[in-house]
C-alpha cells in the first residue's frame, strides 16, 4: 500500500477535484474519501504501480506539495494507496450542526 502525505494552500473546495484529476492523470481512480472540516482530507485510491511517479508529479503541478510517502518495493499491477492532505488556509470551520433525533 502506498501512503502519501501532502500540504496545500489551495482553497479546500477545489482540492478534492484537483486530487481526482491528478489520480486520473496517473491512470488511477478514487475508491473512497473522507473530509475533516476544511482542515484535512483523505482519499483512498488505486493506481498502476508504474504510474506512482506520475501521480506525485501531477499533484505537485496542482500546488499540492507531497511531503512524505511510502512506496514498497516490488509492486506490480494496480496498487492501493491513501493520500492525506492538510489544507492550510484561513477559511471558517465547515462543521454543520446535526439536529437531535429520536
């Protein structure tokens, strides 16, 4: 499994689409994603093993700086990965109140 960590100053609302474009550029696809207010997002993806370098380059081109990654040796075929991005911006918290039910 590939683990990528990244940081960006881009607007939070644009980052998820840019991540999807970058993963698509490398021939991969997003399997799942998780949003943590407007501070962090996580995307689970699959990508061909020989395209990981293209993925990191595509992220950098979109101003998403990859700060750390783990790529195991000897991978072949499609590999699973996670990308965790910390978004550094001054936007307001995006938490929404959840009404009580029951």
